C-alpha cells in the first residue's frame, strides 16, 4: 500500500520523500530511516490527513521537534509527518484570560510571548524544548506545573479519519506525563488559561527557570528525562538511579549523564540499541533494588512491541484510560472505519 499512498501525495502536489534518515530530525541524532516523510504546515495538515485517511492501515507518526523521541535502528516502516511552518509568535493569539496557540509553536516561544503580553502562568514552558502539540500529548511539565493545569481545549485532526474536532481537556485522559492522544493525532492548536502578570516579574521567573535548567541538566544530544518519576513522589527517577551509582554507565556511544542520572547522552557512534540497552539495565537495576518499575518518558518509535511494552506505563490498560481513548476515537470518527 505504500506506493499507492506515495502516488496519492504526488497527485495532490504534496512533497514526499522516500527512505529518509530520521536521525537528523531528533535531538538524539540517531535512528534509522522512514519509508516516507511528508512535510506539512499545521494549516495544511488537513490535505495530508485526507490522503492518509484513505490508507488507514499504514502506520503513521507525527514529529515536531523530535526532542522526546528515540527512533529504532531499522527506522519506521510507515509515514512520518513533519510539522513545519507557524512555530513562532505569529501563531499565538493572546486574550484576556487565555492564549490560543498553534500546535507547532515551540514551548519557549509560548512562554516568552505570553509574558511579553503580560499573561502569566506559562513561564515554566520555557524549559520544555519541544512543540506545544508534543507537550499536550505527553502532558509535559516542570517546576510545579504541567499542561493539564492550564489546558482548556485542543483542536485535533486524525490522520486515520481525516476529521478535525475541538476536544475539551477533560476528554484527553491527561495523566502524569501522558494522555490518550495517539501517534496519528495532530494537535493543531491549544487553548491555555493564563493569569495577569507584568513583564518584569514574568521575565524574572523565566530567567530563573532557564538558570535552574542550565545548572542541573545537561545539554548536548539527549531527549530530556528518560524515565517518568514514580507517582508516589517520594524520590525522583533520577534520585533512584543515582543511588545505584549509575552516573557514567555506558554502552557503546551512549552514557548515563554525569550531570543528571535521568538523562542519557548520545555521542558520535551511538546507536538506538545502545540507548535502549542502557534503559533496560537502569530499569532492571532500579526494579531489583527499589522494587519500582520505571516507565519511559521518551517515545519509542519503530521498536518491537516487546520493547515498547517493557517501557510502557503499567496503567495504560486501566479501564478509565481505555474508555477515554475509545471516546476520543469516537469523537474523531475512527470507530467508523
């Protein structure tokens, strides 16, 4: 079916590239090739969705900045949709008590634009390197806040059905570092509640977040926190790993960061398998010593179901989340296919 969908893209005048390396499209800088890659603006994603909805059995994933993903060594045998276009302040509409922001906008841009308009509550977003759409999907957070704390609604388009709907936040199954938004769902925009602030105070808060991140977290080639913090909140994932003396533990070209134990750094020559091997070792050791099974905060793309299940949230099959996921599929018309 892949040649058929490629031809459909060509017929519609949509640029499509074949056998594309995904490594340069992620902050890890590793990973294999995608069968095909389509680049679209958030505004033009509807045309892409209409074509893909005619091929519902082809695997599809959406990539924004690639700051929270790990691509398998052999890549992804499907269609990767890259979001481009409106990523700056021109895609942010500021209102009295909320902002409406495009899904492709970078989180730091959202934070700074909101503060410039004297709207507060989103200063923490400056520390999240990805896009608004990706942040909604994973319910990103930090410094005592997360997307769920201010999110009112999102506009989602399904690449399976082609349907576009505005969905209230309470229907997204938002939970700690996750939601029921699927890999083939595109968050085209989001409405976030804000509070009143002044630019000086907001800027000071932004600067404090940036300074804290620079002091405590490494730069370079990584995908941020690898494991989600345990829900009991007693100790962070980084603290659990640190207690085992795993800073500096390495496999091939990948290494547990010396600066923060919940980061894995990739160097030249690193492979996705190196990173996964470290993740497996860390997970096994933490479970052996602390009796806590860490789940991945990083999206694994193209890996075997066994690997994905190993790092999945053990609560992903709970009735409440399954119901929320089924309801979202129904709203987006996916249950009709």
